[in-house]
């Protein structure tokens, strides 16, 4: 299926100079597509978490795509769902399932939420990180599972349809790190892979997680290095120094193998300013931990979003810094782009309502070309009215184009209903191009199916997923955005009603 999506995006024509012939993707519809196989009767919530893909791995110009979501069906007893598209026939997953349990010498660890998927093109593999808890002992940890592209493409190892009985035949390698007692809470795990094929640390896996002490007195950021093929993991190290309320960690690996972590630190939520910190590390070869420098202050936000209601949008947002790296044309310089959500005006405290209130939110952007030692002035990704939130960033290493995806309510008269937007930074530039609309309809974050499952996500979850890649030829790159949407109804006793689903859309450029 050839997409003519570029004709709808003038900024891409300006970016490339021409409107290239696009590679194949069936995900370029006006509102993307529902990306799960849930039957319509008595449907429950799926909230998008992340997406990753291997360009062209499913066939000529056909991508192998894996997404994750919080899935209230509890597939195989897991709250963490994965969804695989291997045919590109209609932008729908060919198979889906829950993540498998992981057994080690300590315990049997079962999934406990927040799954994130990444792809490793050099080794044709995918990894998913999530939270875990032990069935026998009062323990929790960070789980990692690995699948090869060959396995996910095999209808024998990974049959099409819904794998409700478990998916250990798809995700054949697993490990658990950061094992702590149950009252030492873990939160917000993330994962990255060293994309290189040679050099110290090439192919190594890195996980980060926010870890609270058992007495609840402080939270720190832990970093763990694991080997790629066997997921042999070393001891976790703390990288947040003396920061006492460090959370929302995000890890990436530079093109030269340097390991980088961004996170938020606050000393008193909703009262004191919040800091965004950045750590750089030198790999030592997993399972040995990398050697890390002290955290650098990126910026201080005086009016941050911290579990904050966004204008008239009935959902909360958080300052969650995320970053991506780009190798410049000299083959040496690496530019780091960091995005986060912030409040554009003073946050209003609403006593008795449970959450502070932000009249105007933005997705902010800053960049560094000296390894995080200094950062550019904070800029807005969009100057539009309404609320912009859930910013996500990814680099297409084949073109060195940086993509930023987010929700925005700018086109809704009441500024309540969001749409999905994508902005791009061209290779060699740090300026954000004109944001482009990816969904023609509006999402309703108040929509909820009549069947409510305990602990189901509220609104549209808490993030977007974004991945970008290609062949290096104009027109053969894709940026996939995984988002939560309610355009496909469920059926409840014969009555159609709004149903919240994880969706997938793509831009070809």
C-alpha cells in the first residue's frame, strides 16, 4: 500500500525540497488505526505506552512493528500488552499477548505494569522493560525480555491472533534487575541499547528506574548494564548523587557509545522549583557498570507540571524529561535534544480539589552539543494556543532527522479535546519545523467504556510512543506514533459506546 501522505504535509516538502515517493505503510490514515485485536463486545481500556520497529524487516519496504500498552484485559494475567505488526496489510497487529513471567534463582517475577519496547537494528532484536513483583517473596524488580525479529516473524513460534496463554515462545530470554523489598518502591523503568557493532559496550543493554528507600525518605535513579544476547545483568549503580527526590529517568546511548540519563528532581512537589538533570557515563562492557559523571543541571522550572490538571482537559500531566541524540555531519559531534512538558504560566493551587491547575501547558525543547555540559535556551515546540502535552522525541539515524510528537488541543473551540501532532528538526539544524497534524478528528479524554476495570488508566494514559527510522533515502523513512484514542466504539449489550484503545499512526518522509 503506497502512501501519499507527504502531499498533506507541506513542511516535509520544505524539509526535503521535493515530495518523495513514500515507502509502504498502512498506518497513514486520518486517525491511524486501532492497534489491538480486542473483540468489540464488552471492550475495556488499552492505553498506549511505546512503539519500536525494524525498517524493512517484514519484507520489501515493510516494517516489523512492536508496540506496548497497558491492557485491562489482563492477557495471560499480565497488565502489560505487546502487539506485533508483521504484514503491514492494514495497520493492525497480526499477534498480541501478555508478557511472560520471568524465573530466576530468587523468585518467579510476574509483570506489574509500565512496559516500554525498543528495537536493536544491528542485532535484529526487540527488548521490553517493565516492573515486576515476586510471587513467593515480598520483592519487586525491573524485568527485561528479549525477542528476535526472526521469532516475531515466525507464525510457528508466535502464532497470529491473541496469545492469551502466555508468550514465552516469542520472548525467549528474560532477566530481572534492581530486586528490592516490596516497600522499596520502583517506578518509571526505561531501557536503551548501544547501537554500535564494535567497541567497548557495543550492543549492551541499559535500564534505569526510580527507586525509593524502604522508609520512603528519598528516591534515587539506578542504572544497570546487561549483555545483549543472554541478558546477563550486573549490579545497579545510583547516578543521581545527593538528589533526594529524583524520578522519571530516561536512558539513551550516544552514537559513540556514551550512556546518558535524564531525570527530574524536586525538593517539594508543587512548592519548590523542579530541576532537570543530565548524567553522562562511559561504558565498561556489560555486565560491568559504566563509569558515570556527576549530574549536570539542564534547567530549573519555576512553574512545573507535577500531577497537574491541564486547563479544561480532565487529565493530569507530569514534567518527564526525554532526550535523543543526533550524530552531525563531521562524524564526531553529537547533538542531544531534550523535551519535557511544562506550565507556561504560574501553576494555581486548588485547595480541596486534589491537584494543582495549569492554565497553559507547553512541550519545551533544549539542545546540547558538548555532551550535556551546556544547554541552549528553552524553546517551545509549538506556539499554538491550547494545551500541548506528552512530548516524545526520537532520532531517525538514517537521515539524522529528529521527530517530536505530542497531543494538542489547539483546534478545539473549548480547548478540551486533543489531536496528535508531529514536529521535526532537520539534519544540521536545531530549529523545530512547523508542526503537522496527524489526526483529523478529536479525541475525548473523558471517554470511558461502561465496563470499568480496577486500576484502569484514566483519560488517555500518561504518554505517547514514538519511533523513527529508515534507509537513508528520502521517502523511505517512517515516524510511528503510538497514542491513545477513542474513535472506535465498543459494543455493550448491543449498544455502541466510546472505547479507549491504543492506536498507531505513521508519517512517511
